[in-house]
């Protein structure tokens, strides 16, 4: 009885591993993909300029050599989009094209959460630090994978050390930190 | 203060393992060591699945990077956890209740009695529980054919155990009262005295601990795994810190070895 249970569990685990896990070598992962031909495009840039000062803020990260001098991880880039592409899709594609480390939590493609870009992670700077995005200067209150893009949108991903207050988001300035 | 230096974890693990082999014997430990190794391997494999931090990407799993840093951090963490588990095992087999009472009895008499009672009761209950089940099985009243019947058998045995414990504790408290636990001016018996060699060991441990605290605060032994593994500190100051930690970690094992050698010479 016990042996049957153990064998069944092992078989199920193996099946789950085969169907749920996909292995890719580094070369395969960063393989050149065909460029999408599309009328619509957006502009995207990724920046961690908040970490570039001379103060204590971000010092550990600067010492580890991950912060570019000007804080620009991805300069302003035109990127073609197809129907239904979200901010998250574009970010993932751009980072993949540039072979930059990217870590996120993906809850069945519904509301993804960006944890780390270029090995700069949430909480690395303080308890209220992490990655935020804005589209056309406005900080949406939905997950990046729920924001569908339209032609000409300007996406800016920024690393904040202060709940977005230092990168121009006014949500917590207006509502106070308790609103979290 | 908290360092992630793997040298400390390795020293601690080795010292705990050696001490455990000395204290509890080699043969029956092989299974336990294999189980520990399996547990460590599991943590080492699982950490990179959940942590994608690190600059050295080995391959991608479900679109997320599996990094060398995360694997090594998993290995480090598993060694540290296993060392703690081993030390706790050694502690529970060495730290008898008379030692606890001797150490904290004068400062916190009530707490000491409580701790010593608890330390006594856990193995006692285990023994009693086994006794009840053995008795039921010997009487042939057990029915363990299905999972549910087995469970209900164990629940019944547990309820008998609770009754037994309650009666036991009344006995214990009566006995304690009869021996004058509530009288004032009570002293407790102790088999230990403080000798010159105890002072030497205490001084050694305290000075080593002090140096470790200083080197931890000053960052002589700092090492980080994420995002890049920084080189292992091997300066003279760092080596001295490793030695100080080794002194603390290996004192119990050294004491056992020396004590046994002396007792054999005398015999």
C-alpha cells in the first residue's frame, strides 16, 4: 500500500515536472526572435537613477557594480506592440532583447509583480523600495500585466526608494502611507 | 552582526556532527546522517527555484533564471540549518535537568523548576504513550486495519495518556509539597563545582565570543551571496575570527575526547 502510494506520488511529480516546467539554456532564452512588424509602437525606458546619488541610499547596490553611472538600464527605446500587449509584456521582451536579468512573480498571467531588474530587487534600498511604472507620466493603480497599451504610449520603469514619492507618484503624498 | 560567512556554518556543522557521533555513538547515526544529507540536498535544490537573484545564470526554468548564487546560498543555508538542528540534538542529550537547575536555579527558582519538569515530562509522555499502545496491542483490542480505525485507536490511546498525565501531575505536586517545595529558605542539591579548568574554558569562550562580536561588527568576515558572491575574507583578522569560532565550536568535542582518554588511563 505504502509502496503504491510512493510510486504514484513519484510518477505524478515526474509528470508535473514534464508538463509544468520548461528548461531553457541561456543561449536559447536570449535567442534572437523575429521582429514583429506592426503599425503601433510604444516607447519604453528603465531607470534606477534614484540609486545614483552620493548618499547612503543605494550605496550597497552601487558597490556591487549593478547600478550604471547614469542610472539608465534601458535608454528610451521604440518597441512595436501588437493588439492586447501589456506593459509587462513589453518590459519582459525588451529586457530579454538586451539580455538583462529579470525576476517577477506571475500569478497565472493575471497580475504579474516585478521583483527585480538587473539584479536590483524590491527592498534592496529600504523597506519601501521597488520597481514602479508610469505610462505617459501617470502612475496607474493596476498591475503592469493588466495595463493594455495603445499606440504612442511612453512607458517609464523606475526604481523607487520611497513608495514612489521620489519618482513622481503622488498617490501616497495625497493619501498618506496608511493608504497602502 | 549576522554574517553569512560559510566558514562558520561549515565549522559549526562539522563540530556538531563530531560531537553527536561522540555523544550518541557512531552506528545508529548513519541513518540520521543520510537523512540530514538528503534534507540538505533538498534545500540546495529548492532555493534556486524560489530565488532568482544572482548574476551567474546557469539556465532558465519557466522563463526565470536559475543562478549559481542561489544554489550556493541554498547549500550554505542548508548547512547552517542542519548545524542548528544537530546542536539542538546534542543539547537535549547533554543538558539534563540537574544542570539546568544548577545554572538558573538561584536566579529564577520557579522558572528552573518549570524547565526541569518540562524537560522530564516530554520523554516521560513519549514513554507512557508507547506503553499504553503496547498494552492495548498486547491485549488485542487494537483495530488498525484502515486509516480511520488506526486514527481512532491512537486518539483513544491519547485520551488515556491525558488522564494518566493528569494523575501523574497530581502525584508529582503532592510529592514536591511533601518534600517542602513551598518552604522558605529551600536550597537545591547540586553536583557541580567551579574549578580552575572551568575558569580557563570560560575565559577562552568569553574572549573568543568577544573577538567574534568585534569582527562581526567591524566587518572583517563580511560576505554576501547576492547578487555577486564576494570573495571569502582571508585576512589575518578574518582567520583569527575563524579560529575563535573553531575554539568555541570544538571545545565540547575536545572535552569529551580528553575526558575519555583520562578515564581510560586511570582504569
